[in-house]
C-alpha cells in the first residue's frame, strides 16, 4: 500500500529495482497473493486437527547428563579449531568482497557445522527442564551451556553472518531461555511485525537521515515525517511485492518452467561443474531480467513463494506452494508439541526461518534450512545414537562379566 501510494505520486512511476509501476500488474499481484493466502488458510485449518501432543518420553538421554554435553563440547571445539582460519578470513574480509570459498563449502561450514554448538545448548536446556538435577550435575550442565554459548557466538555473530541467518538462531535462544516472551502466536506476531514494519524502516531512516543531531533533538517531529519513513519501504529490503510483478511479466513473455526452475532448490547439492545446465536460483533470474530489460544494477534479488509457484506452474503452482507450506507447518507443529527438545528447536527455527523462506528466493531459503536441519537435528541424533549405543554396549558387557 505504501509503495502504491508513492508510485501514484510520480509522473513516471518506477520502483527501486527500475521496474515500472503498472495498475494491472499491481492488481494481478494482489490477486495471486490473495489466492495463495486463502488456499493456505483452508488447507492449514483443515489439516490442523491432525496435530496431537506426543507423550512419548525421549529415553536416549536418560542417565547421560555428563556424556552428551561433553561430546557436543568436544565436537564444537573441534569445529572451532578446524575452521579458525576460515573465521579469521571472515572477520577481516570487507563486506563488499566476495568470500574465497565456493558455495558448497560455505553451506557446509556455516549452515551445518557452525550450528552444532546450538544443538548442544538445546540438549542441555532439555536436561534442565525435564528433571531436577543434583547440584553437581546442575553446575556441569550450566557451565556446558555457557561454554557452548561462547563458541556459538564466535561462530555465529553479525561480523561473519547475515541477519537472515542470525535472526532465527537468536530468537531460538530466547525461546529456550525465556520462552514467555514469544510463547504465543500473538506475542510472536507482534514482535516480528513491530520489528519488520516499524523498527527496521526507522533504523533505515536514521542511518540515511538528512538532518543533523541538533535538528532532530530540537524538532523530533522530523523523525515521523511520512515521506522520509516511506523511503524505507521503497528500498530493496522490501522488494518482495514488486518482484512478484516482475515474475508475472517473465511468465507472460517466456511461459512457465513446468518445475524445471525448482530443481535448483531440490538439487542444490549437485555442483554446477557436474550439471552445467543447472537452473539459476529464481532470485538471480529476476535480477538478470531486470538488468537486461530495465538496466538495473543488482542481480541476486528476492522471489516470494507466491511467484515461485507461479514461475513453475502458473496459477496451479500458487495453489501447490500454499498446500505444501500448510502441510509443512502442520508437520512441524507436531514436532513443536513433542517431548524431544531437538524437534522443538527445529520446529521453532523453521517458524522464524519462514521470514526468509517466504520472501525468497526458494533455492536459498530451502538449502539454508536443510543445512540447519542437518546440523541441528540429524548430526546430533546420529551422535546421540552412536555414543549411546556404545555406552549401552559397555554397560551390558560389564554386567555380563
């Protein structure tokens, strides 16, 4: 609404990505968004009855208060040591300079290995919440949490990570240690809405303000000037809506991809050296189109889930994306209601990651989440199973003797 209001005031309406404003494209974009939301709501409400709270007790952690925190501390320290050179490079690399590592290497390091300390923290919090520990064990678990937190903050911090990766992690820490702040839909929605619609544009305004500090102090109303705050919503940080219109134009010119475009997400792990014709991520497709046709200067843009579906299968693709999203959310709600803290953590992380996944593009959002799923759930489960199995075998052998 804000972008449309700014557009109509221009003699030649044009968005920040050089895409021209067109009323028919604007209406069609809103129609696709409405279609997506209505169908999503129907599927979500209809399938939500399948969610049942699990009473299953996670027995793999029982009696291993010292073992698993120690193992995760060891793994985290090894990750820190073996990636020390990488971290130094990231700390010293200017923000404008591209990293010297390939995409697969970056994904494995930052999205898989660097979240293993977070898995250890989740398990330790599970110990604290599920049982009353003796003082000695309580101190050990508390110290383990502090050490793992320190390692996590070294690996995951604003100097080496983008905000779309840090947000879900730090919000997950709040969920673990002080859940009452975000333990309901209303609280979480208010937090995210206030952050994205009020705080973030206001910070953009303050960092690009044309007034001096003395002027703002003497006349605080300058901060609330409508036109200045509107500029924040016209930046590329809020390009998701207009990029749906870009995709509509791309489909009108080139047709739908019949699922080929989505292969870049589901087969993200296949290197381009083995698959030269591998499709580019949809955000890059949108950026290249704007560069070629409208002389834009930036290629890697967002592409929301709505237009992701439209690009692949047209109107059916919009409905398909809404259906898959609803089913996925219901599935993770069952994890949120389980007694397994690793499942709870992944479910909450996914909910926060949706901000990035819904904005797109789908390739990056999907691959980043899969990486976190491996580092925060699959690898920890393998570690727990193997170490628990070895310990149980030793106990069984000693009893037999």
